[in-house]
C-alpha cells in the first residue's frame, strides 16, 4: 500500500466532510446529544407506579397495611375504590399499573392467628416492570409480616414486643453490591452507553461515503486512478476513524465529569482499544456502503443493521447471559460486546490488557475481517 | 362547460397527478432490490430476532454458595434458589475464591451462610447471611437482589414461625399476610410479546421518518427536484404521493410481520380490533412523514439527512418509554414523553394488541397523535412551501 496515495484520498475525503458544514457539525453533535439524552434519561429504577387500593376490610389493620404501600416511594397512591371491577378500565388505559385488593376479615384473621389473603393485580405489558413490581410487593409484605409475627409471639410468650423485635426476622440479610455500590444506574450504564453510541453513530457517518460517489458518478475518478482497492478503502476510512476517535474522547469526558463515573483503568489501553473499536464500527458502515447501490438503501440498511443490535444485543439493557442462544451468537458476532467488556473493566473495575487481551484480539480480528470483506466486494471495474 | 364540470375536471386532474406520482415512487422503490430486502428484513427477521433473543428476566444467574454450616437448614435454604432464575454452580469455602469469581464475572451472586446457622435458628437466635452481588449490570443486580431477599425472607419467616411454635409450625396457619400477585395481559411474563411488538413499533417509526425524507432529499441531491419545480404540481402534490407510497409499503410490511412472525411464531394474542390498529397506524405514519419532510427541507444531501434522522429518531424512541418504562425515568425527562408521537402510538398499540382496548379508552392517545401530527405536518409543509418558491 502506498502511503501517499492513502493520505491523498484521506485528505480529499476529509476536505469533503469539512466543507459540508451541517454534516461535519452533526458528526459531533449526534454522539454527544445521544450521550446526554441516554445518560440523563436512562434509568431502570422503577418508581412512582400508580396504584389503587380496594379495601374490603376497612379496619385499622388493613389501613396500616395499605399505608406501607402508600408511604413507599415505589408507588403513587391514586385512591381507594369500592370494587376491583371498576378498575379494569384504568389498567387498560395505563392510568394504573397495580391494584391492591384486601380481602374481607383481614384484621380478624390476623388477630385470631390465621393467615389473611391479599391480592395484587399488576399490568404485565412490560414484563420487566411487572417483575420489579412483584419484588416491591414481596418486600413490603415481608416487612409487614415480621411486624404481625412479632405481635403474635409477644402475646403468646408474654414478653415485650421490643424484645421479640430484636430477634426477628430470624435471618438478617447483609447485601454487598460490588462494582456499583450505590446501584445508581447511570454509573453502570455510562461505559456501555459509550459503546452503544459509538456503534450507532460511526456506521452512519461512513455508510454513505462510497455509495454517494457511486450515485454521483465521481467513483469513476477512482476507477481510473492508480489508487488500488485497499488504498482507496483505507483512505476513505481514515477520516471517519479520526472523527469517531475524537468523539470517544468527548464521550469519555462526559462520562467522567457529567455523570461522575469513576475511571479506574489505564487511559492509554482504553484509548487504543477504543480506536480499534471505532475502526470496526466505521468498517461496518464502509462495508454497507460497498455492498449497496443506492444511498437510500445504505441509510435504511445501516439503521436496521446497527441501531437495533447495538441496543438489544450488546448487553446494555439486557445482559448477554440473559440472551437466548441465537441472540447470544449474534451478540458475539458484533464488536460491541467485546468493547463493552473492555469499557466496563476500564471504568469500574480497573482491569487492563492482562484481563482483556482476548477481547482486544477479537476486535482486531473483526477489523481485519471487515476490511477483507470490503476489499473483496469492492471492484474497480463497472459491472456489466 | 359549467362550473361544476370544470371543478370535476380539476378534481380528476388532481387525482390523476396524485396517482401517477404515487406509482412513480413505488416503481422507484421496486427497482432497488437491496432496499426492498432491507425493508423486508426489518419487518420479519429483525422482529424475530428481537422477540426470540431477548429476555429481561433473571435466567440462569450464576450463583455460588459458601456454606460454612453444612447443615440440614442451610441446605434447605440453598435448595430454594431454583432454576430457571438461578443456576447454582458449586460450593466454595474461602472468601478469596468468592472475590475471584465475582471479579471474573463468573458469579453474579455469592451467598454466604455462617457457621452455626442451624443451631441459631433452632434456638430462635438471630443470625445473618450475606449476599454479594455483581451489580455492574444494575438490572440483573437488582433482580438477583430482589429474588434473593424474597427467598431468604420467606425462609426466615417460616423459621420464625417454627421456632415460636405458632400455627403448628406451618406458615399457612400462622398470622401472616399472603399476598398473591396476579399479572394481567401477559400472565407468564412472556418477554417475546413485549419485545416483538416494541421492535415492530421501532421499525415502523424508523421507516416512517427515513423513507419519505430519503425520497425527498434524493430528488434534491440528484437535481431531479428541478423537474418537479417546473411541473404544474403543487407542493402538496409532490409531497403527498411520497407519503402515500411509503405508507403503502409500511402497512404491507406490518401485515407481513403480523402474519409471519408475531402471530404464528410468538403467539401474540391480538385482543383488540385490527382495523382500529391500522387506522391509528395510518395517522401515525402521516404524523411522522411530517417530521421526515422537515428533515428533508433542512438538509441538502442524504448524508446530512441520515445524521439528522438519528438525532430526531433516538430521542423520540427513547422518550416513548419503549426501552425503559416511563416510571423509571427522572421526573423532568418523563414530562417530555408527551412530545414523542411514539409515546401515544405505543400506548395505543399495546392497548389494542395485548389489552383489547377500544376507542373509548384510546381516544386520548389518538388525540395526542393527531395534535402532534398537525404540528409536524403543518411545520413540514410550511418549510417545504417556502423552499418551493
């Protein structure tokens, strides 16, 4: 490969990009805007779920039970209703996410030492939310049960409640959250966001690069030039890799200073693997650009090929271990997952090349495969 | 010719032009096989992948137990961590092993049961177990924590009842509240229903903005817009056929995805009325084509249009609450959801497809789509007209 020719093509491409001011501005605005949007908006701590209560018992004890739900930050109390059948409509209409139904004789049963029945109806449209609600309900219920047991035991044994309370619950649970002590979502999400955004934006930047020349006909200049296929592809790719590397730095700064994510790893290792990663993602765009004939197809194809997998399969919303076997294969076929490991390790765990050399190797291999595929697909001869 | 005849002829010409231009757009689309393939992929394989591949539930969470008691009670507690949520790897004895496993990501949860666990329980003394959770992924971390505490607290409750000799030692007879949770609309919490529908909505949204925008910018970039400018077509006659053609393609795509993926593969129960679903979809596509038109007017070439589309698409999809429930958003962001057309459309679609909602319930969502649509289409047309002059 001739370095002068590669640089000549790269500088021509760079000038074309810079002269298209709106495009050049968007190349930097899009990643930063996405980072801010996701960073501030993405959180999976489900709170303020609208809740209504049907209390068939209406006793002090049932009201106390209801208050444990009302007072928690997880639920927003919307009011009492006489009959759960009145509330169906509101769940369908998204005005309620959960309904607590307390059966009759709630207080009498508990006082007499018998179990009491309560039902919670939950909107299951969004399964993750339903699951979270189940967890909240179980936790609030367990806390209430400790209280009723304490009372029952102190009555039977004739010991003061305070003494029983020291013993219950019999098993205390100590929980240690590792790597993300405060369980603040943004902490754990910021490094992965970096990965997702650099999976979305660079392919879009690059996707139209070659097909645009095909459509406008300027590709014939390349066909008739001395530049080889490899030189042309490398030269095309360089400016986009440069822009994406700059964007990585911007997002890195945003993650650390806006979102307060700690960076415990080696900056140089992180930066180098990030460059490798954006080479892969811009390469995806380049490959699309080589493969299609029209810009519209390149644009739509990139949307479907990158945005969707970037969000679904790279472990941001859904951990890779929870993916089905087919999806896990797809996840392994994308560069995002490998870089997500590196980013998480560099930011939160302070781990480096010693741990992540397989991931770095995978990315390097990925870049080589993309480039080879592009090389094989791109011809300097016009199809007959 | 009378006035009425003249008007009739005018109308006929208008329809004729609309028809011809729509056919032109469709032909152009048909002659791009790669694009057609991508669209077909988006409505079938892509939705299949999303629906089959993703679950936000805790499955096979790797768990490691450090049982320092090795008694009947400790084994009983461990045996309650069941598949499919948990998969118990092996037992370890040293703390350093736990740290290593968590560091390497080989264990999500390490449960430590102290020595004399059983003896303490039988004597009614308080004891402590420890859960160490890898919270690098906060969703999984939270679910593991939530399930783990549920299992341990219900075990603790039973142990408490037993040691106090209440209800003959059985929880079913003791004074405790039994809270049964019933999940509606998706009783088995089948993620495939949610994921496949949400992916369908994402695809509809992306195509409804990108296709009309691309169809318009392409004319600008290639210079064929000059031909349209000198033709007797009004701005609406230029814009409407593009929207119509793309709408036809998208609606056809929806039918294909319902018939080949959603219903036969994932068994999504279509509870409500499909005609209503398609009517609302039509309104939604018109709404978004206004946005597409706006993008087309501010950009000069497709590269700009593509970048600007992401800038419009990503916030719109994000704010709709399709990726994370609105209840999980900060209050300020949550207030912005009302500006995302997808927010209303999503409510309507889940309402119709999963909950069996009808127009009496959905009128507010429809109103939201229409009101926002008036703004986007009005604004898009206004910009477009100005460019035409």
